[in-house]
C-alpha cells in the first residue's frame, strides 16, 4: 500500500506538481469546517509556489497558512497525482523556519517540552498534584495566564492530568521472557506522562506471552512533534538519540504503544537521510512495530473473551491507518476480546489533534474532536478505544458520556 | 482597486467575509487549469441582495467581478484575469427545497454536487449529471459551465435538469428566469442562455432543478477489444441496437498502457481498447439490456467481457476509469486536456485521426472518455522542459480542433471555452455569430464588468501574473 502520509517524494520537492483539480476539498476536515481554500492542500501548495517564486508579501501570513493543517493525509488519499501532502507541508514549515528564522509559538514550546520530557517528567513527578491543580487554574478563562497566552492556557487545560508516577518509574527495566521473542519497548511522552496504564497493559500481555522486554532507561521523545512544527534539526537530533539508544540492542523488534511514535520511528531512515546515521536509522526503522501490529502479526496474540459492560468502537489514528496501513490489527484484538465482530469501517476523519494543531487552533481542534466522539456515541458506542496518545488526549477532553481508553487497556490478559 | 471600494464592500458583508491579504487572495487566483491571476479582493456573499449591491458598485467604479464556485473548472472560467473582485459562492450552500411531489429541488449555487445527489437520493430521487469532480464541485459552477459527465448518454447534461434560475444581472437587477414546471415557453428561454454562460452574464443565486426517480438497478460491463477500430465500431453498434446504455466510456491503447497495472483485473494480452458500460433502470430491463450488450460486444470480437452484477465489482471497474487522470502523469509532466465532441458516427475517424496527429507531432496523445455521446477527452502529453515538445503541444491541439471541425464536431463538450479555448473560438463560430453573441453580452453587461476576458477571442493578454 502506498503510504499516504509519507511517499517517496522528497519533502522539499516543488509543490507545482499539484494539478489544482481541487479533489482535496472533498475530504479535508478543515475545509469542511472553515470553507476557505487557504486551509486546503491546493491553496497551501499554490501559495508555497508563490513564496518560492518570491511573490509572498507577508511571511507571517504564510506561516499561519502552513500551520493550519492537521497533517492527517486525507487529501493524499484523494490526490489525483498522489502528492504526499503532509510531507510537503512539514518540509515547507522546516524550510520557512530555516529561511525566515525562528518565531515564538506555543507549538514550538510544546515540541521543546516533549524533547526535554525524559528529564522533566521524573523531576516534576513529585509535584504532579500541584501541577494538575495549577493547570486547571491556568486554563480558566478568567485567569491571568489565559489573558496573556490564551492558546497556551487553553492547550494546557486540555491536557490530561500528569501521572503522579511516570511510566518508567513504575515499570521494570527488564522483563524476562520464556525464550521466544525479544523486544525493546519505546515508551514515548504520552504514555510516560499521561497514560502509563496503557504501557502497563502492554507489559502484562508480553509477560503473559513470555516475550522478553527491555525498556532502555535513557530513551527520549520520538521527534514527531518537532518535525511537525518545522524543527527538522531538532527532530534529527532526537532521531540520532533514538539510534544511539536502540540500534545496538540485541532485540528482534522495537515496539511502541503509541501509533504516532511508531509512525515517526518507522521514518527514521528518511529523517536521517544524508547524515552518518542514515543506515543505522533505516535498519532501526525496519525493526519498529506498533503494539497491535506486533501482537497480531508477530506474537500471534489472541485476547481471551471477556465481559465488557459496554459497546466499544475504535478510532483510527491517522498515523496508524494512513501512516502505517494498520487497519485490521486493532479490530482483530477488539473482536477477540469482546466476542463481537468489528465491521466498523476505518474512520476517515482526523480527531483534530494534528500534532501541535490542537495548541495553535484549540477551538477548531476541539470542534473536530467533539464531532468524532459525538458520531461514535450516536452509533451507540459507550467506550471509544484508540491507540495514539495524541488522539487519546484529544478525544478524552471532548468526550461526554463516552469512556476513551487506549486499546491495550481492553485487550490485556484476563486475570 | 480603490481602497474606498474595498471599505464599502467590507462594510456591506463584514470583515469576516472578505479576504484582503495577498496570501489569501492568491488561493482564489486559479481554477483547475494552469492559469492564474491575483484578484484584488475575495468576497463571500450570502445573499442575492449583497451581490446586487456589489455589482452596482462594480458598474459605478469600474471593477471586474468574477463568480466562483469551488474553482474546479477546466477552462479558466473562474480565473480573475482582469483582477477585481472574486465572488466565492460557497457560503450560499443551502438546499432550500426537495419536493418529491413536484420532482424538483430548489438550491443555492454553492451546494456541493455530491451532497445534492445524496440529499435527493434520500427521497428516492435522482439528479443524474455526474462530472468527475462531483464530490467537490458546486452546482452553481455546473450550471454556469453546463457540466456533463458519464451518464449523459442516457440522461443528458446539466441543461436538461435546470428548470429555472434566479440571477443577479451584471447591472444589479435580480431576475427570475424559467419555471418550476417541465414545460414553459413564456418569452425567450433565458434559462438556457445562462446555462454554460461561464459567469459572463450574471451571478446565479438560486436554481430550480428537475429530478427523476432513483433507478432501482445498475449493472456495469467492461469489454476489451483487440483494435481501437473494433471498439469504436462496437460503440456505434450498441447505440444503434437501442440498448440505451446509461454510460459508455472508452480508453484507447495509450490510456490502457498507463492504467494497465492499476486495473482491478488482468487485461488479456492483445487488448488495445476497453469499453466500460453502465446500465440503469428497472431490474429486469437492466438485465436484458446488459445481456444484449454482452452479446453484442462478443459479436464485435471482444477478447474479454466482464459483467459486474454486484456493486463492489462495478465500483472496481469504475475505479479503473477514475485512475486514468492520475496515471497520465507517468507519461509526461504536462498535459493539455481537451474535451471535444463529435457526431457518434465520426468517433472512429476522430480517434484514428488523433493517433495520426500523435505520430506526426511526436507526442503521446491519449483518447478516453464518453464515447457514448461522442464527447472524447483528448490529453496531449508533453514536457515543458523540452523545447520541441513545448512547441509541438499547442500545434497538436490546433490539429485536433481542425480535425474535429472537419468531422462536424465541437471544440468543447462540457468544459467550456473560458480562457484556454478562447483563442480558438473562430474555428467554430462565424464572425457574424460571434458579433451577435458580443451584442448579447453587451445588452446584459454594458460596462463589461462581469467576468471579462472569457469566451471571446482576446487581444491576447498575458494571464500569468504574480504581481499586483
């Protein structure tokens, strides 16, 4: 399958390959909502061409236009000439960053926070209750921070509570196996800070299956956020850290329970292309598996049937179904665990989180998220499972009467 | 454009419904062609009254106004070549009425065609015209360009479904044209005059559409032939046999070579042309007509006939047809796509003649499309970077138009003249006919503010500009 989020077109390739047919307008969630060509691929790519030709007057306006994209890849599936739009947009953001310089933005703060999260989180953990309380205050619309930095405040307010104990402080560094497969577990910021239960669920399944797991202590952030906001050098630095930490490990696979992380790690070869770590990056990328992909395809895991008190639906993360072509695996796990077929077609619409989009455009982002959770509830779902921590953050804050959980929490071994 | 005018318009519709920055305006500078020109202002009107005010100002201050739907036109109709105001009608997108008793729908111009089709289907009704861009083009653009599509063989084109219109004239008056009845002969048929007028005679703000019952059954066939001639002859046979195909599409050998590996089925060796047929109607009637077509194709020497009775199989076949456009990019980076139409009996001669032009001009030229109504899409493929090819491409186009006229055909079946074909208008219309059309245009639009620079052969001005 052609990977619509990342084809072989170099990200700096001229967008003039756009034939302007306008098909992207049929599927772009932002165009559907806002009705402006500036938000859709055709408009962005043609504006980028104008910039390349020296015809753009306001770099700021251009930056805003480029920022207003979810990188969901829906347009690429519909594109008459198969343009890898998310790659082109990320490439354009990076090029603009290099050519026009740094510009303060809440998205950048988030990317740098994610970069530093491996150091920050353990240090902050004892303060988690205080931070969580502060966070809700900062977000309150009457607050000072809200008046100063409304986007940041709103974005912070939407984040789930910090886990009082980060995942790696509660998990072992090594889980002995029973001689079958050996894997390294990449945790990622989301599971580390907010959703350690998903990581624990994955470890429980591995233990149940006798799979040996190592959790390298100094792992960082996958770099997806930095690349999304145009900080390509930072993303490369993070990629190199990944290679240093994981490439030499004597493991069969590197598995992560976040679809966005696995998407990014599978691109390590592309990201590090032209650097000394390119080859090591590519061979590491080849070992990366998303959790459901690993459990179904490699480990042959079939969850035991259990009684779930409610109807379960699955939200397909863009980075999972478009980015990695993984559609059936999570459904197979759910079907086995619930005893019900999961005929639900893959979800074509992004949850609205879109990397840093949720921070830059909180209002639009929430609207998109609420539309997803409402749609699932109307179809009778009471539990919504997904497997990307970005989607989890987004869907949790827009879910009324709908429990949003990581898929792995529903399919663990029955004890 | 005068800053005071921009202020007036902004005051009228509100700052939220105008785009003034160069960056945002650029996103409304083009359509689905390679032409572009920066407008001075982009406005999203929400009522005929707002449009009327803007058009009156246009006459007073002398700025051009270009109506735009989704900007998916194939001839440059929505490109604001003379600058001015682009009126984007996408916010006027209400379906005002779907009336199963009268078999009509009343809609605003910004409704997306696919959404309209789905909305009427929910009432068991059918709006047949189906241009390839149905999922994202607007009904207003369809009316202004008189869009067609694959099912024209049986159902006709947009003009056959428009009963009446509300139009803001270039001078600002708001008029109704036509009826909401099947018949109507009161006065001149202004409705038809607006159909395909490419936004040069006014701004359409409401459309009364004729609907038909949703057909109960649909089947799809594909038939592969060893020669192009056999395939085009079979087209004639099928049409003459009274089997009434709903759609009858074809792809020539060059097109097939592009999509061969994208097809959902293995094409037998020696197939040089493919026919795709759809049949809609009552289930028994559909079965009978489809059966007749299978027989006829076999009699005409088809190497392989695939009969898709199920929806999924059929969808796979149509996917092959839709994959033509993306696949052509594999041949050459640039293409000039024409949509000529010829009388049905002339299709074999047209296709053979185009092959000859392709050999003479040393360019790949693809023929595919709506064989059932004589509307053949011809893509002249070339590489802008190769001097010889860049010069040969427009010459090949002219050769094709000359051939089409010799065969008593027309330069454009459904895309319109717009900008791209305006230089060729005289190949089809006499000086007298053009003069009359210009007088008509002047009667509607004395100050030439409404989408100037379209249809009529230009004093050839450059249409590429990235400067104000």
